C-alpha cells in the first residue's frame, strides 16, 4: 500500500513560489488604484462633456430645427440641409476610399513579398494618418478645387476626406487579415482553389468584423471633420434640387455649420448642432459594436 507523503513547503521550493502563497505588494495596490483612478477620470470627463452639451443644447432640438433650413425672411433656423450634405460626403467618401483601402491591404498582406518596398508603403501610410487635417484641406483646395477645377463642392470635400481615411481603412483591414489563421490559406490552396478565390470566399468573410469596424470608425472621422471641409466643400446649406448636380455644388456639413454658428456668437444653435453630432457619434459607435459582435458570432458558427 502506497502512502501519500505531504512534503512541507520548506522542503518543496516549488510550493513556496505558488501564486496562492504570494503576498500582495504595496506597489501592486498603488498601481491598481491608479489604473482605476485613470479609468474613472476618463468616464467622468466623457459624462461631463456630454452632460454639459446636452444641458445647453437639448432645448434647441425640435421638429423645425431638424426639418428646415436657415431663412432670414421667415426667421427660422434648421439643419436639414447640413444633414443631407453630411450624408452626401459620407457616402461618396466611402465609395472612393473603401475599395482603395481594402484593395491596398489585400495587396500588402497577401501579394506583396515582405521587403523594403512594403516597409516604405506602410511607413508612408502611417505618416499620412498623422498629417493634420488642415494640411489635407489646403492640398484639396489647391489640387482638387483649383487645379482640377472642381471648386468648392461636395466632390472636392469627399476626395480630400478619402485621402484622410484611406490609411485608417488600410491599416485596420491589414490587421484584420493578419488575424485569419494561416491554416485557412494553406487549406484552401491545398484543395486547388486559386489565390483570388481563397481571398474572396475565405479571407474577406473571416476578416469582415475588423473591416466593418474600420469603415464605421472612418464614418465617425468624416462626420467630425471640419477644417479640411471648410477649405474644400464650402458652407452651402440649401437642400439639393438635383440629386447628382448637388455633388458639384457647395455643401456645408454639421460641423461646418456649428463652426459658423460659434463664429456668429449664436451659442444656442451651436450647442443644438453639437447634440445632434453627439447622438450621431454614439449611434456610429453602437453600430460598430453591434456589427462587430454579429460578424464574430457568424464567423464562429461557420
């Protein structure tokens, strides 16, 4: 009969290093408290900003504010024209930047061999994402507006914003493609699938949560941009008479109208627009979370 011997901790050095026997150090407690403090400050700042903006601007939100345009004759103020212009710029910018960004990421991740050229492209992409938006606006005004003759128009603003969000879509798509297991690639190629067929049917669906998240975050940047659009898209606020003709006309977004209202010392109008912008940003972030969770669930089930 075998006797189970219990070896004391003094005779078993491994037992003395067990995580159950470790003492809580004061430095660990201090760092933990600092982490919770920083998180609490971040939450309080967010709540404070949102609370102040909503308290100042919620009284301005009504049907007339959301469904009319500014009129000196009628004495009314509304932002429906700015909302429509914002939708124009978001849709056109995504139609231009999304295919280019996803295509660039596929090339860099799946076709280009690692080397100096790829490193240079990635470096320039990261540098492009750090350029101030006012410089993009200046370039867009000179190149798209003046050189190409597009003037102050929604198309000029959309082309400029496409350059701004292109690095974001490219990098997020690259990271999403890198998370796809290598076995998916080798398995598809092993059964005779072409590389493009493998990318189209396996890699892109698997990486879709990251791609969608990047696109939706790009929408948030488009909605919140003002400096670049002030130089390129102008400040027009009228509703479009021609759906496609509006693309070549001046169109001010919500952020531009907010800037103009602050410039004219119409603070109540500015805070009302700020409330609408906050609601849009919260909706975009919520949509990103929802779609990311949904795609992750579908990928796991498949």
